[in-house]
C-alpha cells in the first residue's frame, strides 16, 4: 500500500513537471504522452508519435496534465460509475441469473463436457428470463462494466453448478446405494 502511494505521488510530480499525461500499466511499465479518448472499456493514449488503445483493466494509474480537462473528467466519472455498475452486475447475476437446475442436470448428464460448455458460455442479462423481469438495472444492460461483471459472476456460478452435478450428485448417489 505504501509502495503504491509512493509510486502515485512520484508519478503525480513527474506529470506536473513534464506537463504530460502519465499512464502506468499493471505490469509497472510507465508511459508519458496524451490521453486522446476515454471510453468505458479502453483509453486511447498517444506516446512517442503512436496511438495505443489500452483496456482500462490493464491500467494501474492514469495521471492527467490538467485534471480539469474533458478527458480527465470523463475518466473520473466513468471510474466512479463503473464501480457501481460492476457491483450491480455481480448482484444481478447472483440474484436473478438462475439456471441452477439446468447446469446441475447438464453436469449429471454430460459430466466434463457440460463443464466445458459452461466455461465457454456467454451469459447475459438479456438471456436470463428472471434478470429481464426482476432486475431494477435494465438501463445498465448495455453498459460494458455491468455486462463484464455480470458475465464473470454468472459464468462462475454456472461452472460451479455444473461441477456439482458432475461430481457431487453421483457421489451422493453412490454413497446412498
């Protein structure tokens, strides 16, 4: 924690002295340049004459030359909204995605193949009948952060229930007989 705070402090000083935007990736690589575009899922960053499209998930720190700039404000707004959208996506996937019985039965019948299909699946709130009907977050169904978090949580649950069907149910039947 202290190391991260020190890095952010020094990056802020560097940004102020060099009058450029500063970007640090999760692998600690540091770039100076200019933020050209901010979207919910990616940042367009120009450095050394080239423009790079970088997924937001790969960015550890982003310091702006001018924190009042349009790009900086958009980034801060998206960052704040994204945390909320992600929590809503996870919550909806847990509460409403359902399909528990379908995945348990898939595990019982198809075993490891059912688990592979659960891993390869692409769950969305629009495919979940209960989510479409019961969620208060329908306005977020097209939000990238919401969808990404929803998919991860729903997929995790689908795989878990398929594994339960594949491993646990047959084990219980074997013990019962």
